[in-house]
């Protein structure tokens, strides 16, 4: 089994975390170290808390009324729930990609330039450099370089999702959260996204929620299995998929429940 | 550009070929140790077998990983399955080479025995089969694989001939019966190496065509079959 500590530096450290939607507890005593510049997959049946967990990592749950969190979430040794934390800065550092691609109804260029602009980048050439490098990183450049001024809504679903990835990269995050980024895409677009994830992990820490077990196997280095709000098992994906330690993990990945 | 799992498959191919290269060398050096009565060389072959064993385990783990994580299909599935089987065969060939080295070490301490020179032809044939079976894998060459299958009959024939020769030597020189048993053992080990090379060639045919040709060699080449009888 891969020793996660020795394998790479810890980027996200979660300690004794409990999370509540009003009176309902959604996450129970989560302890997890997510390694830097690796892909970590979060798997588990619907309602197991994996998406809730993902959203605690850039405080996206803050926008839901009545939520409450206990415990610690440290990114680069800083507690992101510290009252001094600047949430805007946090979300700049921890980008997010959603299940359904959600480009702004603007041009391809403006979609990617949006983030850098609100963070104060005004220089046209500089913006162009950012747009180009992000589109190259998200493997979309060759397909759109001649129509950057066209509306992003005219792109295909797979292209839109890669545009959203480019947009997330434009504000130069360290961590990219992905909530089922390929579940609405056809196999070919899915493959592109998966190849892309594999490229991106050279520069970013990627945490991906997926319902598709095969996808978790294909793209991730480490896998965390959640069940009923608890982290049941965390380990190298190879180990989880060939010899899981917990019976619940085994039952889930072999398709007996979930 | 290769997709990420295709890189894993390329890597697996490199691993199985490096195992093949080590085993090929082990066989060659074990026969050299026998011919030159070189017990040091024999010891080297014997201790290097550990390297073969650990590489075999690594390859098996890689295959399991690829099957579990990427669920390969079609040609890629056949490749992983073929590698899994070849891996066993190559490890077995490594053991057989190590057995030959042990016999060579024993015989190097005894007075020179004439019959050793007669191993030349069969040893060459077996090594050629091993080489061809690996080349067939590298180039996914069905025709080359089929040549290996055909050569196995010849090795069987030569092994039988060698047995007869060994018996006649024992009859002439019963004092050295124990030494001739070592000769017989070497001969048998060579024949088994050829059998393993044949298995690899069969796996290459499966890999290329999806056709499983084991246990049907007589249907597949009737000429060879009648000749052997």
C-alpha cells in the first residue's frame, strides 16, 4: 500500500470534522489528509456526504442557511474556518467545477478573463496571455482559438465543461474541486476530461467527486469511500480497487449496494 | 498522444520484455556454465533467479492494477491477459535455467563427461525458440509465433534422442550413473523451457488474433502431427 505521508506533501488536512444542515448531521468525525498534486476521488452512494465534504473545502456550504461545521480544515497549514480567513481569497485558491457546465452567457474570451478582471488585471495583452494559457491547459485552445469572441453558449457540452475548467484555472488556484465533472458528457468528452485531469495534476491538487466507480479507478491516485456521512476508508486507489480493507468498501465497489 | 492508461500498457510491455531479456540471458549463461565447467557463473545464474522472481511479482501486480482500474477491452484486454500468462511462463523458465545451473555446478566438480557436447544443437534450438517467442511478442508477429510452435516438435524429438544416448552411456559406464542423471535432468529442463516458449507463442497468437490455439496443435498443422509419430 502507498504510504500517503511519504508519497507526497499533505495539501488539505481535515481533523475531527462534523457538519450539520440545521439539526441534521451530514458528516461525522472526518479525519483525512489529502496529498498535494495528486488526484483524490471521493466515492460513495447518493447522500453519503461526499459532495457536502467537497464543498466544505472552499466554504461553499456557507451560502446555505443553517449549516454548521465543527473541527478543522487546514489548507497549507492555515485553518480555512478561522474567522480571519478571507473567503474570496480562499475561493481564489480553491477553484471549483460543477456537474453541469455553467459558462457565463458571454464570449469565450470574457468567460476566462472574468476572474482575472475582477481580481484587478486590466492589461489586454496580459489577459490574452492568461486566456491562451488556460485554454491550452484545458485542452480547448485548438478548438476555439479562431472564435474567442463567439458566445460560449454555442460550444458543445464537453467544450463548455473544458471552458469552465479553463475559467477556474484563470485565477491561478492551487486546489481544484470537481463535483461530477463528466457525468453529463458523452464517452468521448469524458475521456478528454479524464486525460485533462491527468495532465492537470502536475500543477494542481485535484479532488473529484464521482458516482462513476470506473472513473475513480481511471483518474485518481487516492480514493476516499464515504458511507452515511462517515469516511469508511481512504487509501491508494490501486489498493482500494484490488484489496480494500473494509467490507463496506468492497461491497460498494463490487456493486452490492449504493 | 497516448491516453493515460495506454501509457500504463506501454509500461507493462516494457516490464515483460525486460523480464524476457533477463530470462533469455539466464538460459544462455546456464548452458555456458555447463559447457565451460564454470561453477562461479553457475552461482551467478542461481542467485539472479531472485531478480526474476521479484520482477514476476511486480508484473502480476501491474496487470491486476490495470484490470481493476482501467477495465481494458478487446486488444488491450487480450494483451494484459497474455502478459499475465507469459509472466508465469517466463518465471518458470527462470527456475529451469537455475536448475540447469545447479546441475552445471555439480558436473563442474566431476571429471569431464563426453555427452555434454551433444547438447549443442538442442540448446541452440531452445534458445532460438525463446528468442523468437519474445520477438513475436514485441512485434505481435503471428507467423513468428507459429514458427516457435513448429520448432517444439523438433526439440521433443532431440530430447528423446538424447535420452537414448544417455541410456547407452550409462550402460557403458554405470559407475557414473549419478552424473548421467544430471545430464538427463538438464535435457528435461531444456525441453520444458521449449514448452514454456511454446506457451508464450500460443499467447502471442491469442493476443494477435483472439484465437486460443492451445491443445489443438494437431489440427492446426497436420503435417507436423504425422511426422512426429
